[in-house]
C-alpha cells in the first residue's frame, strides 16, 4: 500500500521535475460530492424509467454530463437540456439537505502549494453551473488561478482535453503540470495529456488507480518534497 508522506523541508526537486503548476479535479478529489452526484443521477434515470445502480454509475465518474445523458438515456438535444437542468435541481436539493464537505486536509495541501508559488488550476468535467454552486458553498474559489469546466472542452475524460486546456490557460507546457485525481478516467486523461499524476483513494481503490505515478490515501501530513522525489523516479 502506498502511503501519504510526512511533512518536511523545501522543494529543490520540484525544479528538477519542472513542475510549475498543479491541476486538480473537483468531485471526489477536493470536494466530497460523489454520493450526492450519484443520487441526483439516479433520480434523473428514474424520470426516464431506467435504473442506475452505483456499480453502473461508477464508470461514469469524470464524464461530461451531456455525454452521460446522450449515451445512457439516448435523448435528443432538447431533451438533454431538460435532463441536465433537472439533474442540477436534484443535486442542489440533495446538497442543501445533506450538506457538502471538502475532502479532509485538502485545504491544507492547497495552502502548501500556494506557499511554494505553484500555479493552481481546477479542471472539472462538471458543468459551470454545478461548479459555481459547489465552490460557493465550500469557499475554495480563491485558491485557483484558473478554472476549466466540462462546458469548455469537446471531449470528456479519459480524453486529455480538459487538462490540456487548463495547462494552456495557466500558460504552461503539459510536462510542467502535475494532476491530482481520484478517478480512473481522470488518471487516464492526465497520462494522455503527458502529465504526471497523483491519485487519491477517496473514490476509487488503489488497484483501479495504478496508471497514476503515485497513489496516496489522504492529504494529511503530505510532504511536497517527498512527493516530487518519488515522482522523479517514475
């Protein structure tokens, strides 16, 4: 089992790796939205007389919502818009009722990155409406230099589009970026973009994240120096 690293020292190894920016996924990686997202999708599927088990939902994590609707519900463009609007309504209701939490110690990690003057991006397959809603509730917006949502790219993860767009907006080369993900599709997208990737086991188990350069179990006691040292071996 690959474990988190203990806090320590400066980041000389960062320069050897040319890491200048860190790109985060949102759902599951920084914010605990998986349960609410699943329950919202389940209600949408029920509206169209289809069932959605969690096992069936699992491979959809990281996909653009429009692609989920079109591929799984076979809806036309107009009906897709209605389904997406309804999904957002359900998601908002569930989060309002149950609340929403930032992944433990994620803010501490974001503050470490800021202290090292690394550029930070959010690259989420979620639509802008959902992203705005979630970030407003969690007060995370100020940590990001740029934000890219699924609305801004054509292809969904595991295609690299969203991470390449984030690198472009950060004005960095893909090889200068590190991605933090929680889902198998996101890890594949990061590697397809030619980026280093750290995966956190908040949503997927370690065996499903083996394409990542490094797998961690928590942001607690993370040490950037040791992360970069470990990544340099990859």
